[in-house]
C-alpha cells in the first residue's frame, strides 16, 4: 500500500513538472512573439523630410547713420556735431523721408587725452569727440536702398558721417511660418506615399513630426544654419521650411 502511495506521488510530481515546463514554454513563446511583433512594428516605419520654399519681399527697412563732431573744447565739438546733423537732416529730407521716420539718438561724449614722448596718456585733453546716431525706420524699403547708395553726397560736403548697412526685414514671418510648415509636411507625406506605393505598402499614420528652423536667405542662396539663417541684407529673399515625419507603414490588404 505504501508503494502505491509513493508511486502516485511520483506520478503527480512528474505531471506537475511537465505542466510547469509546458506553461513556461508557452509563456516564453508568447513573449518571443510579442518581441517579434514589436521588432516588426519598429521596422515598419518610414522617415521622410519635406520642404517648402517661397520668395518674400521685405516690408520694413532699418538704417542707421552715425555722425561726429570734434574740437579742442566741448563747444567746438558740439558746434561741429550740429553742423553735421543739419547736413544729415537736409540730405534725408531731399531723399523724401518724413520727419517721423528719422529718430536722432542721444549724444555720446568721448574724451581724448594727449600722450607724452613715451606714449603714456597724460591728463591734458587733446580733443573732445561727440557722436550721435540717426535711426531711419520706414516701410519704404526701396527709398532706403536708394538713399544709402547716395550717402557719399554727405561726405563730399565734409560732414563726419558713417552710414551703416541697412537692414531689410519681413515683419509677417510668424503667420507665414505656419503656412510654410503645413506645406512642408504635405510635401513629406507625398514623398512617403510614393515610396510606400513603390514598395507595395501604404502609409497608415504619422508617428512623429519635427519641424526644422526657417532658413531666410538671399535668392538662389544655398546657405543653411542649424540655428536658422536670417538674411537682412537683401530686400528680396527666399524662405525655406523643413518638416521631418516618421510614418507607420502597413502592407496592402
């Protein structure tokens, strides 16, 4: 009787081991299948880049003219500065700029000291130099481009002036950016669908979308920057937007 009980216990134990092995094998198989499905899912994605380019025309010009006056005494330097300022105002008026488009800046004083025979600076004032800038801000960008090329007329009068390069800006960039990114995304989607079609698949959904920075360059320029180009030297420009899409690809039914 004891032998029968021992035999029964051995059979039960053996069955338990078999069941445990089968269960473990089934769990491991399901886990393996899940991993395989995940790998297939990861493999069935397509990353494409789309772009959109559009020409724009600057609608705002910023231009700075720097003037100076120098003299042994402050009064002399101020008088020279005033004379130069009057010439600048007259020049801008002749160029057709209204008074509210020109903003005179504050006067900055520079004191230059004489040096001794060894080149050391002394306490004796050699000259005073006064500096003032005139800022021109207008939507008439063509007028600024023309006037900045004719500023040599001021130099011929003996005026102490320095014309900085005008900056030409497009002020509606924020609203244009949304439209440009939408067109770039559509271009990326179109490319993905063509690639999928040639591969016998179809585009199911967008998994990820990343917008690149806008590149604002002179016409026909190929320059790009990781932080985005922002050309202000030309009135006519090109704006390029880039969108990177990661899409899920499925086999055709």
